[in-house]
C-alpha cells in the first residue's frame, strides 16, 4: 500500500502490537505495554532512502481532514535500503473501537522542512489488541464468563483430514455456496449456519451470498452485503488436482469447530506451482475465527504482496484490514495466524 507525495513515498509493510502472528501475553503483575512497532519503506523519486531521518506521527479520526486523536510522537530512525522501524506509543485511549488513521511527516534532519506523506495509513486490527490486553474487549467482541478475554493460539494438525469433505474443482472465479458449519454462528447478531467460499480466497458468512471478484481491494469493500473473511483475496485459480477445498466440523456442542483447508495457486503463475495453504477455523459459542498459514514459499506474491487480508462486517459497515498488497507472511515461519472475534450484537 503506497502513500504518494511530492517527494518521498511510503510503503506500509507491517503494523504490529506485540506480534500479529503469535500470542500476546500480559501477566497480572505487569500491565501490557501500549507500544507497537511500525515498519515502513521510504523512497525518494523511486530510489530507496539510506541514512537517518526525523519522523513525526499523528493519529486522526478520518482518512482526510478530521480531528487529531492523542499526542504527536517524534522519532529518529535509521533508514537502510528504504526500510525503517520505530516504536510508537499513543497509549490505549485512542484505540477505543473507532477507526484511526496514521499521518506521517519526514525530514532529512534538524533544520530541514518536514514533508507530510499522503495518504494517511489506516490503522489495522493489530493495535486494537491493546484495548483487549488492558482488560476491555473493545471491538473484538464481548468478554466471556467473569469478564475473561482470551487469546487462543491452538492449532489443528492438517495431516488429520482423511474424512473431510473435499471440493476438488475450485475453478476460476467460482463460488462454492452452502457449505454447512454444523452449528449456528452468531457474529454481528446474525444466525449463520453455512458459509460460501470464493476460489479467490474469500469466505462469506451465509450460504448463498458470495462474490467471485478477483480484483482485491482494501477493506471495507462493497463486493457483498454479507460479512466476509478475506483470508487470501487475490486472483487465484485451480490448475488441477493440487488445488482444492476440504472441510469438516469437529467436536461436540457447545464447542464445535468448523475447519476449512484451502489450497490454491496464483492465476498469474508468477510463483510457478507454489501453493497457498490456508486453514480457517470457526468456533461455536465464542465466535472466534482463526486463520493460519503454513508451507509458504519465498515468492513475494505468496507472502501476500498482491492480496487482501482482513474481516468485514455486514453491509460494508466496518472492517479490520490486516494487510493490503503487503507481504505480511513469512516463508521462514512454520505457521502464522491471525484471529478475530466479531461482536454478537
């Protein structure tokens, strides 16, 4: 996702609070930190910047105009081949559930003017974990018994799929409707007992509402009025027996888990036969939605550099954008995951 301006250009690579693809832990004795790491890429006239730069960071309540929320933060960072990282701490209060955008100024050093980079960068789901870590479930759903807010990182072994239902032909720009969950999912005040899956890496809640759009967009997107999970929204297709969907519902009420394994390839074949391996689990009762990725190659497109990741509420109302055309996945990690818990009402 590039932010264009008259001089430098900024590419958002990753925003992380604690860790996007791992558990965030806080002890009862030590409050969770409200700091998160911002990593970016800075170029001037298309050439990666090297050297020390001054940065200023501000949060706003709108993508343009609007009001500043919280303090202005300053930082000096060393930029190496265009890449830099800074730690930001706006506190927890700005992340109370409303959308936030980050505006960044950059200067070559003391005495040089600051340039404001545009557009502002949408703050994605990760910093909102600060809200939950500090004891408030915030936009990620109501707490469970005794006010408990849990971070679940349990993984299922994908080797154990012998009895799963298989859809062999994913096709090109096709929807696979009415895949039964095996229970009722109550996110957003809905009662969904089935999902639909697009061959382009999107899961829609509701058995008949689906979109075959292959041109990924930032979230929120108007491709469907149904809530949907963009687990790897890109132009994908089925090249043969190596691409398929398998699904099964495991466990007993009230703790059943719907599992879906998606294996596809990029339509462009720019990464050859390298597969995209995704496991989606949807949990009864808790409304937990977990997505994990494994067995990824080193091809940048397999890392998500042309894909959208995130969860969108019904009727285009709101969305948690985790990544848009950003290589957020790492082929050196054996397994990576992201989790969402939509509200029940």
